[in-house]
């Protein structure tokens, strides 16, 4: 089982939302979790790029990683 590290502020917002029942941090929670998921996906693409068994899989993972980071097509090698 993998662990995911989150910021203390996000943890406090999650606690307020789920345990205390406060509706205030709902939008902050959503945006922070979206950022975290994007970062996890970028990390996964990069890992696949570095550990892919063949050149085709490596190139596909590299393309997905560069797309997720926002590198323009004309700036790539």
C-alpha cells in the first residue's frame, strides 16, 4: 500500500470538513486535491518514462509527461 503526503493545511481543511462538518473549506479541499492528483500523475508519467521496457513505451510516457507539464511541441527535442 502506498502513502500520499499532503500539506498540513489540507489535512486541517479535511478535518474541518469531515469531522467538524464545516462547509467552508470545501472549495479549497477540491482545488488542493486536484493539484495533488496532477502532481501524482506527472510523477507516474516520469517514472514510466525512466523505467519503460522498450523505446515505444518510453516515448509515449515522455510525451504524456511533457504534455502534462505544459511544454510546447515546438520546444521539444
